[in-house]
């Protein structure tokens, strides 16, 4: 098998993607695009990120091979941003969550790409209106938020102010095997992170109030609702919870009990005491395993689950 991260490999797709920001998320995006036969021109302001990029991408591409991705893309690592942008059909920006940095970067990007090229931002928390504020052509910007790691988790959430760039971005990501969710209006944290934040808020509350320890909270989620959510969303889960009458029956008979639970949910503060409990609990659950080991275990389980879902 040819090395998909070696220069000189003929791509199966004619698309060229500029990956701007080659850290954790950018490297994952690069691997996904390569495994779908695209040419990737990667840039990062931090030379250390570029030094380790090829190894991180190679590992992620190997994981994608296990999921049936057979594209042979071409990775070009650029230390000059203008060269990375040259000829790009699509720009995926994944730089740190600092607004001023992104504003300055977009000014440079806009000067070096054609007007029809979409700029997609991986931002997890910033809104489109904040990101696009200083752009000359703001409608070309699309928020394209993945779930980490992007090369494995199918989700990408899109929001933009003009339908055509959003449609183009949606078509591009679907060609890369992604599940596309389009927001009807912008919201901090988009959809998935708002759901995740709401869940973690209650998980922290349970620990803070001494209801259960970190390890048991995580076990309750993974071996309970987490398994159902891996195959069916929250609304559809409650639809089945209503029996033959579906969601209408559930809301009529069990809606009041849901409201009572909602009223009892907590709003914890990350005080020194609560932080200490969380840190101690997570370290106990990790049981000496490093971040790298935990990531490998997570990714191996994700791959097995994704293959099973197919």
C-alpha cells in the first residue's frame, strides 16, 4: 500500500484542501481528507506542530483504513501560508480559539484565495457573527464544527449566513464521509457541545453533591444511556419510551416527571473544592494510564463501534 502521507502520490480526487492550523484537530482533518483521496496542503504557525504532523496523520489514516477508507491522497506540508492556500478548492481552519488571531488570519486567507472558495472554521464555541465581523466577504465563511477526533466521529455542524456556501460545504463534507447537521440559527457551542455541556453540568453536580463518585457517574452514562445514544438520539429514545403511543403518549403520561427532574437539576460552580473532587476522581478512573494510552483505547473502541454500526 502506498504511503498516503508521502509527496508524489497521485490523488484519487481533484480537490485540494488547505488545512490551516495543524494541531490536534487540524491533523485529524488532514487524515480524513487524505483517506478520501484529496490533496492536503497543511500549514501551522507553530513549527513544532508541522514537525509532528506527518506521524500523527499516518496513524489516523491507518485507523481510517480499518473503516474502509481507501483513498490515496497527497500531503504537502507548507511553512508559507500563501503556498498552502495556492490552488485550494476548500479551506479548513482549525487554529486556537482566539478571536483576534482568527480575524488576522482571515484577512490573509481572503487575499490569497479565489472569491468562490469556502473558508470553514472548526471553532467549538465562537459564533459565525463574531468570526466574520472583519471579513471583506463574510458570507464565504462557514462554521464547520467537528466532534473530536474528526477523522473518526462522523458529525460536522454547519452554520453560515448564505445558503450557497453552506450547501457547498455540506456537499464537500458528505464526500468526506461526514454526517452533516445544519443549524437554522447560530448559537454558542452549536448543537452537540450544548448537549454535551448540559450533560457534564449535571455530572459535575452529582459529584459535587456527593450523590456518586466520578467513576460511577461515567459508568452510569457509558453502560446506560450512552449505548442507546450511540444508535438513537434523545428525542427518538423517548419516542420509544412512550410505548405504542410513542412520543405523544410519553409527553402526556411522563412529561410531568421529566419537568420535576429538570427542576432538580443542578447548576454547579467549579470551586476549588469541586475541582479537587473532579481531578481526584478522574485520576482514579484513569488508574495510571497516560493521555496517549487513553486516546488509543478510546479510538480502538470507536473504530469497533463504527464498524458495528455499519
